[in-house]
């Protein structure tokens, strides 16, 4: 009876580009888009419309490896701003979601 030879284990690259943790060789499951939205809204509600917060605070609330999450957090902020739920601030003034670039802050939309 012929038994098939086992397939070789694939070599996993680790490092910031791979999304894998070098110590473990496994990727942390990415946070679903709903978690980004929910975390932004939770932090905005905790601070109220008078205070803003940095997108990195959202990413840090979701993962210890937070830097790769900044892009998705900013995208979620854009969606929430378009829906009228939050403001995106640049130099302390609200900007359109399409104008997101550079340093921004987020806050609950003022009524």
C-alpha cells in the first residue's frame, strides 16, 4: 500500500510586513470592521462632543500590535463621519472625510 508523503511545511515569513508575530509565527486575527466602528463610537461617547481623541487610541484599544490597524481605523472614521456620527478634525476644525490626511483627531458629532 502506497502512503503519500507528507507535504512540507510552508515557511512563514515574520515581521511587520507579514502581519505575523515573530515569537509565535501566527497572525493575530484582524479586527472586523464592526469592531473599529464600535470602538470609535464607544470612545467618542465616553469623551462627549467637547473632547477629541486620536485614531491611535482606537487601534490601541483593539490590539497590542496597533500600528497595522491605523489605516482601517481611519477608514472606519471616514465612514462614520459620512454617516454623520462623528467629526474628523484637522487643526481643531472639522474636515470632510475625503480630505483625511496627516494628523487627525476624532470626536462625537456636535448637535
